[in-house]
C-alpha cells in the first residue's frame, strides 16, 4: 500500500481495490481476485477484529441446493463443489483449512398441499445437476427414524447437501487471502467517498482516508447504512435471527440432515447436541440478545411434536446473528452500481451468504478484472432488477 505524505504527516493511503467487510463474502472476493491473477493491492476493512459480532460465525452453517430459482441453484451447485475441496484449496503450508463439512443432507418436510410445488422444484433443481429427491412419508423414516409423520405427506431431500463450520470457512478464506497478499485493516469505515459519479475511496472512523478507484461493499447488515451515506440507498435491512443449542436425554439413531419443518422451524446436529432456529417476525435493527423464551415458546412445541426425543430437552446455550435482509425479493444484490462507477456490491443475502460465498467471490473477481461474468452469470442478481421490475422471487427462503 502506498502512503502519500505532506510535511512528514500521513495524508492519505492509496490502494487498488478496497473491500468493506472481512467476513466470508469480503474474504472470498479478496481471495478469488488474487487467486485469479489480480496483481494490484487489495485492502480489506473489518471493524470487528475478533469477528465476535460478524454474521458468518453466527449462522447455522447450512449448505443446500434446494432453491426454487435457477440462479440460486446454480450458485449453490458451484459453491458446494468448492466446499468439498475447501480444506485442500485453502491449505497454507502443512495446515489444512478444515471446515467440518458434513454431507448429512438437507430435508424439507411438506404437507400434502405442498407436494406438487416440491415436485416442480425438484425438476428444476435436477435440470441444473442437483440430485434432489421427492420422498413419500414412509421414506422419511429411513432418514430420521424418530420423525412424527402423522401430518406430513413427504419431503424434498438432497443427500449432497449438509452443514459446516462457518467460522472456519471465513477464517480459511481470510488466511488464504492474506497469504496471497491482501492486507486486512481492522478499522471501521465511516464513509464511502465519491466524486463526479465515481468512487474515490473511503474515510475511516479514525479520520484516515484511503483512496481507490474500486470499492466493494460486503458490509452485510451494516452495508446499507454506508451505501445510503453515499447517496446510494439499498433495499436492505438488518434482522435478528436467534439460534438455540440444546441437548436431549435420548440420542437419535442417525445423524440429522438439516431439516426444515413446514412451520419454518429448522434443526440439525451440532456434534452430539442439536441447534434450532426460526425466522421470527422482528423489528429491523442490530440486536444480539437471545432469550430462552424463544426456545420455550416458539421452537420447543414444534420440535417436541416432530421428534419425540426432543420432548426432554435442555438448553445448552444460544446466540443471535444479523441477516442483511433484502426487502424486495430476499436475494443477494451483486455487481456494479449503475449510478456510481467503481462501486460494487455483494449484499442483501438474507441468510444465504455463507453458502453462496464461493460463487459470489468468483463472480465478482471476474466482473472486476474483466468486466463480465465468465464462470457463472450472476446478472439476475444485479441492482438494476428493482427498477426493471425483474425480481428474483425465491420460494425457498428460511
């Protein structure tokens, strides 16, 4: 990084690309740019050095191809293949980047009226190579023997899918990006600087200025505030999502897939314990509090009904993370901004950021370096879709 000086005092820093947000999305973008041959300087700004409040490590870590739109299926298909080889790809020296990827599957339980729609989803998923299966109710017991199927008609299942440790994924990308030459600055960006329809850099909370012709906003739930300050509002709001971890008296016979009940309550194994959550209706805002009452009132009644072993449960702990929720169509906003040259975005993932990070990093690397997508066309997720009324309406948002 170059430092311009005046009278012995540092006035401004110069770099080639600025990435705001050093979580899984920002770090994937940095890694892919450098891995793909970008030779300039990349500076990543992350305000939370310990990632204590970052959204990535607070996610449920699910990886699925069970989406209802072509673009999301393609993104997940690409990302899944990358996660299979992640430990090797992100190896530094003799240290493999283990991410504890368990391909235990992803299972959507359904009532009778939902089965026709699931069949259509399966056909679309298979057309893009995702090996999803439509199961009848009795077949569900082969996957979860303890499942109560009395009010269930069947389910959509993908054996390739599963879950992993999101914190390890994030650190894997960040460590590899640093090894390839990315510089991580653990300071908060206060403002994106612009001039005459172009980005010129950022100003930090500590008053320092960094100049760059390219700024990539990967700030998650904090991204819309920065964009709005620059006069470029985004349809993204922060929403709290709680996850509760609990133990059960009688262990299950098999490893759980990440399972989503028709109510929207999901559950999966976390070691020998279970984690569960639900997209509750909350007011927008940054809030990291979690409550036992959330489990007792909203999760446990559904869980205990669905799996008898969950009737005798003991809360071990919990946490809350923040979704960067796209209010228009609950899908990511990826690419350049039509009104500001040099300004790129990867925001609004609505809970799908960790599982989409490999494809998003690759896509933005190509777009920034070559001006076009090559591996996977992410154009459907462009910012312009809102004005064009060409929304990507995803039915599988949980």
